[in-house]
């Protein structure tokens, strides 16, 4: 009897050891599978491969619901516009304010001097300063160009830059005034959430500003966020040119001269010219002329004012000179340009004079 009990105890202990060994083996295998270096060998494509497509489809769905009409739709949130263009547009002059433009569908091709850049569903556009450039739109009735434009709030950017100064380091001294860069998942997610809250007035008021701040943060910490930070840094040439551009748009009708702008920027005339052209791809006086003509075109298309009134409002003393320079820039007389813009349903973009 004694030996039988001992044998049963030994058998029980043996089973325990075998069970423990199997458990240890399974745990070891599991630990090997879940180690980071092992995870890189595993394929998660079936689960996550269509994430980008799903995000884009969601953007298109929300945008279509919020802005079903052709042209620009002003959102309930200040500084946000929804853009819809259902036909292609040839290369044409535009002037954009400092903006973040995320495309849900379609494509635009921009030209600035000898540079060109694409912004589409894979690449978003950032302008850190108001810039005139040329733009070509690719769109159709079946696949309209859909985008959301978010104005760059320099006060928010300055606050975020101050908080992130130690993390990001010094801003680049000579960035570009406009660039397109790949749309990453965190920024795309924030844009989707912004589109979602715009459907509700209460959500827009309560949640909208925080999401816009997050979008500014994502861009600021993104691949080329230096350009926006540099626009605030006055000790660099880019920041001083950015300040001069803001001055031009704030006093568009004023009789500005290059010597005054250069002196206020703390540069010699030659240095100011060189850096101004590096940022804008044009000379200071050509920039002022283009800014005035773009503003006049906006007044005529949006507000319905006549060419003579628009010319006076932007600082032209001669209506005939205004008409000549208008046709030289846009390729049409003021009247023909207004009719064409209205026919194709495009609202001309122009820099905000309060930027």
C-alpha cells in the first residue's frame, strides 16, 4: 500500500513536470513571436493594407456631404474653406494666403518660377507666406477636385513653436515659401475628425478649434514644418521677408516703395531684392502689382464691383493702366476674366490682408 501511494505521487509529479515543460515551451514560442525583431518579420498587410484608402473614402464622403455645391464653401469654423471643382482648369495665375491645403480627391499642379509641385490625396500643400503662383487643376464631373483649406494662424503657430522650441531646434534660415509633402496618418486622421465635427454646429464650436490646433501641430512637427516656423523668426532673412509680405497685404493700396521695405527689413536694397525673389520668385514691385490685381479680380468676381471701382480700391489711379496690366497677368480683359471665372465656377483665392 505504501509503495502504491509513492508511485501515484511520483506519477502526479511527473505529469506536473510535463505540463510545466509544455507551458514553458508555449510561452517561449509566444515570446519569440512577439519580440520586436520578430514582429518585423510578420506581415500585417491583410489587416492594414487598405487603411489609407478607407481614410480617403471617408474624407470624400464627409466633404461631399458638407460641400455639395461647386466652388468654395465657407465652413462654420473661421479660416476653413471646403473647395469643390468639377471640371479641369488650365494653368492660371492664383494668389494663396498662408494655408494648409489637404486634398481629398483630384490633383493640382503648381508652378512657382522654375519649380513645380503637386498636391493631391497623397501630398498636402503648405504656404507659409502669401504667394502668387500658377496652378493647373485636374478634375471631372465623375471625380471632382475636393480639398479643405485651413488658414495658418500665426498666433497659434508662434505658441506651438515656443512650446516645441527645445524639441525642434532652430528653424531653417532659407526654407521655401510653398511646398508639398506626403500626407501622413496622424495628420489625415486629424483632418477626418475636423470634417466630422463640421457637420454639427455644437461640435464645431467646442471641438473644432482644438482639432485645428492639432493640425497646426502636425504640420509644424512634420517633414517641412521649418518653413512655417521660419516665417516667425525675424533674425533670419526668410522671416523678415515674410514680415514684409504681410505689410504689403495689410497696406495694399498704400504707395509702398522698395527702399522703405528693405530698410524696415534691416537689409540693403540688393540683399532685400535677392531674398525677396528667392521666396516669391518675383521682384518686390512685381509682387505688389500682382497682389493688387488678384485682389481686384476677387472684388469683381465675388462682390460684383466694376473694373474701375476695383482698380481704385487697390490703388490704381489710371483705369487704362489697370486694364493693361490686368490683361498682361491674366490673359483676358477684366470683363472677360470675370465672365470666365463665373462660368467655370472658380472663386479666385487671394491672400488675407489680416494675415
